[in-house]
C-alpha cells in the first residue's frame, strides 16, 4: 500500500523553515549576484525581504552575509536600504563580517545619488566597531562638505556616533570645529539643528576634560547664537524646535525687555499642533518669568487654554502626558484653574490611568465655589461598575472633605455610600470616615450611628477592617455592641492574616477596656494571650508592651494608650516642597509624568544638574554605626547558600554578628520578675495605694500565668554520641534503604520561630543536643532540614527529615533508624530538643 501523499507548503517570509530555507536563500542570492538580466532587481527584492524576515524573527542568517554584500551592487534604493539594515544588524556583533562591508559602503559614499550617499554614510557610522574607526574619518569629512543637505545632516550626527566609538579620533580630526562652522553658516535648518545637538553632547562630555571644551559649551548660551537660532526658528522641524527651545530655556536674558521680546517672538508656538513644541514653549515662558511674579501669573493664564486644548484633542497617551504637566501647574496655582474644573470630568471611553489623573485634578482645583458640583460628579463615579474607578472616586471625595470644603454635605454623601451595600464602596468609605473623624470629631455621633449598623463579617479588606476596629475602640462608649464585636474578632484571631488588623485589634480592645471594663475584661485577656504568642514580631511586641503597662500601673497605661487627643489639622503630604520644586525645574520631561525627580529613576552617570550630590550609600548615622555595617559581598555570598551541606559551612561562619537572632520575650511568668528599669520610662511615681508589678492583672484578665516558666519536658534516657560523623553519600544510601519508623507532626514554640532568622540558628541549636545537620535549604516560611545522630555506645544511626513551616509553627518529622526499637525514644529526645528552641 502506497504511503499517503504529503502536502508541501511553500515557504513564506512570515513562516520561514529555518536552516533549510537559509541555505536555499544563500544559493539563490549567489546566482543573482552577478546577473544583469531584466527583472533581477525584483528577484533580489523578494530574496532580501525573506532574509530580513528571517532576521527579524530571530533566525541566524549571517551565513548569507557575503552574498548580500555582492548583491548590493545596484542602484535600487530599496535594495540598498534592506542591505544596509542587514549589514548594520550583523556587523556590530561580528567585526570580521563588518570588515567585508567597508569597501562597498565607502564606494556607496561616493555614489552620484545623494540619497545613497547619505544612507551609506549612516550605515557606515552605525557599525560601531572600534577597529574600523579609521575608515570613518574620510567619508565623514566628505559628508560634512557635501553639496546635498541630506548628506550633511547624516554626517553631523555621524560625528556624534564617531565620538562615542572613539572620542580621541573625533577630536583629533577637529570635527567639532567643522560642526560649529556648519551650525553658524549652513543654509539647511536641519543641518543646523543636528550640529547643535551633536555639539551640545560632545562639548558637554568634553567639558570635564578640557577648559577649551568648557568654554565652547558656554558659547552655546551666548546672546548672538541664541538670537541667531531664534531668528531661524520657524525654519526648523518640530523636533528641532524642541531642541532649540530646550537650549534657550537655559539662557539668562539681560533685562525684562529682552524677556518680552523672546516671548513675543515665540507666542505663536503655543498654538502649535505638536504637543512637544507647546510644552517646550511653556517651559521656556515659565523659566523666563520666575523672578517676575505678576508676569508669571499671567503666563499661567496664557498657557491654560493651549494645555486644555491638547488634553481634549490628542490620544489618551498625549492626554496623560499633558494632564501630568497640568497637574503640576495646578498644584502650584490651583486658583487659576478652579473655574475650568469641568474640563477634568471623566469620559466613558478614557482609559483608567487618564481617569485617575483627572480625579486628582478635580481634587486639586476644588474650592468653596465648585465643591458641590465636583462632589456630585464624583458621587456618580462611585456607583460605576468599574471597581477601581469607584474606589478612586470615593478617595477623591474624602480628600476634598479633608480640605474643609462643604464638609456637612460631603459627610452626608459618604454615609450614603455605606448604605449602598457594595463591599468595595463600604471598604473605601470606612477608611475615609476614620480620617474624617480624626479631623472632625464633632461628626462622630452621626458617623457612628451609621457605622454601628455595619457587620464586621461583611468587611474583609484589611485597611477597611482596621478602620472599623479603630472606630470600635475610639468610640466604644457610643457603640453599644463594641465589646462584643471586638470579642468575636478576637475569637477568629488565628484566621486573621493581616498583621495591621491584629495590631489595631490589640489597641482597640485595650481602649475599650478603659471605657467599659466589665464587658471587655474577657476579650482583653484573650487578645493579650493571642498577641503575645503571635508569630509576627510587631504584634508580639505591642501585646507585650500593653501587658507590661497594665502590670505596672493601670492609670499610666490609660494615659499611654488612650490620652486626650486633638483633632488632626493637616495630614502629611506624600511629597516635600523640595521634591515638587525639583520636578518643576525638570518641566517637559519624564520627571513630571513619573511625579519624581530624575535622580530617582536614572543611573548616576545620566543624572542632570539637579541630582543630589550626596548618595544614599555615603550616609551614616553617627560614627558608632560603622561597626555594624555588613559588606554587600558578604550578604550576597550568604544568600547563595540556600542548600547547606555539612557542618563545615557553619564552622566557617561561626557565631558572627550577622547570624545572631533576636529572641523575643516568652509569654510566661518571668514577665513579673522584670524590673521597673526594664519598662518604658514614664516619669511617674505610683502612690502607695496603687500596686505595681503584681499578678492582680493576670487574675483580672483570666490569663492564669504561672509564677515561673513551665520547663520543657525532660528528655528520655537515650545518650547520643557528641562527635558523631556521617558522610553525605552514606546518609543518602541509608535514607534509601531504611524504612520510615516514625512520621508525625509537632509544634514549635512561636518564640522559636521568631528566633529562626535563618536555618543556621536551628542547626546550631540542635547541634548542641548532639543532633547534626547534613543539609538544609528553603526560604520563609518553609525550611527543610536533614539531621542525623548516633547512639553513644552502639553503632546505631538515626536519620531525620524535618520540614518547618514558620507561619503555622509546625514541623513535619520523618525518622528512620538502624535500631527500630529505640526510634520512639529518639523521637521524644528530638522533640524535646526542638521544644527548647527559642527559650535559650
């Protein structure tokens, strides 16, 4: 029976077949290399397209390099362009291939067609091969003197490329002087602009090496040159105009008349269709009038209309960029834009990032006259099906309320949000109500009446739940069910994943205890017990602080936890005024879009003149802190040891300062033995009638703490060899051969988990009990260890796989033993040693 016929698909440029097709292309190109038959150029075009297609999708077609160069002997500009593209892609990665291109590129640089001359010169300068710079000097010199403007344009940028390849070659050929002559005398405006850009970069880099270059850089800001460029301004292309405006913005006019002349000359640029030209012109106007307050304000009025036009006329990307600059100006002069707030209303078809920025604009321009209209519009957005948009709208309403505009109506609107029964709306509103009560405590009665009807079970977001808990503690006397709601939350302590919520819960229950002691007594005891045993260090420390304060003196504890409060007048701003001024100095740049100065997102060598002179790495906090500095190399080396082999690694590290762990105080009766000197200094002397440091608080809260620490269970009688040794290969062989004797789960004290800052801490602890580690690895919260031990009098070995989960404080154990009869005794000894971890 004949095999089924295979279907053959013809290869296409979009679906190359790989090496086979590359070989075919090479053969076909070689056949066409010397052909002059009619239609040859069309055939070459098709083959060149296939080669470029393969190159674009990542197929290596460098093997056809010589054939491509041979086929480039044509006057077809399209073929030339594709060939130059191919050559530029492979030549810079393969200098040997680049050498093959020099002859034909130099030949094309002398072609009769100026387009080919320019393309060849651009490709020659784009090779970027250091060994070939000697071949660039001659074509560049000829290009700068070429009669065609396009060739001179390419050559002027080619000089800059040469400078970055070999600065000495560029300076020795005296190309900067030629560029300066062209900039001042060339009739082609694009040549002038390219020369200006090249000279700015070259002299800027050379200024640190040569006084002559520094002087030349200063001449770029001389009055004759600035006026020369401004007089030819309308001849330049859009992007050349931006470059000239950037240079002019650094020029310092001699008097106000000169400022007005420059502004009058450039005022029509504010109506330009290109947003970059408009923003560059605005930056110049703002810089020129910084020292003239009245004129500066008039500039704001003048630039308002062009900016609003750009926002509404361009695409979303342009709108966002222009809105970012508008936002910066609004933050500096909100009153000027307050009447135009409707321009910042959101459109249904705008992307979220534009809508979010518009909401920030509405918040910034809000004042007494327009707050009602703005808040009404924002309330419509709050009911939007787009959840992120609804959240941002509610936050915007809250920000306006914190600015003290129409607070009465806004509080009513926010309370209406709580009745919408939408989880995300309720969550955001609770956070805002908390901030409002901190600033306007007089509204507590109205707010608490509504908040009290919200079930804590329906609030799941950490920030919202924390805000609700804060109100339960702060206004416990006004919320009838506050102690019982807090008690129900404490019962679910273990299920609460957010440390922020647990911290707020501790503080709220202590506040509630001071206001309603009988109802909160049980909840406070449970909260302190759970908090002190919490694995999160901050929660543990706060619970311990409250416990010790209550032990010391209840009245002082109330003064610390719940002192008389004043209303918050101003909330902290996220950006300092210095940062905002730096961003304004970098107007019309990415700094405005990112809302941060350039030094925060650029490398040190690319930072502008406004970069901080001091580096973070050079900062120090006192002279004494230098002893605690850990070298970066050491940290990186330690991070690589995720899987530790034998004990020689921990011996090499020793008991270094970096490995020492902070052992949190345990939850035991030893707290009572702490001296008053260990407590926070409160500058308060208790009266004889007020007992301090007694166990009365333990009895009151039902904690039932014993007077002394409960000792860990005594280990069973099983002596281990303190100098046990086992090779890794022997361990692996025994682990494969021996059956599992015991597999069980055990608990680790939370203090032990807190002490386990790295696997090494547990390894050293177990080694002190004659149980050695052969290997370990993992990262929080899961750590894995392989231990071994040997009996003191018999050649019996015990192997243990221990997997520790620091979040659940559990350890999974698998024990294998040569002597199965003693495996249970070893298991008890192992668990006894593990239970002591964190107490020592």
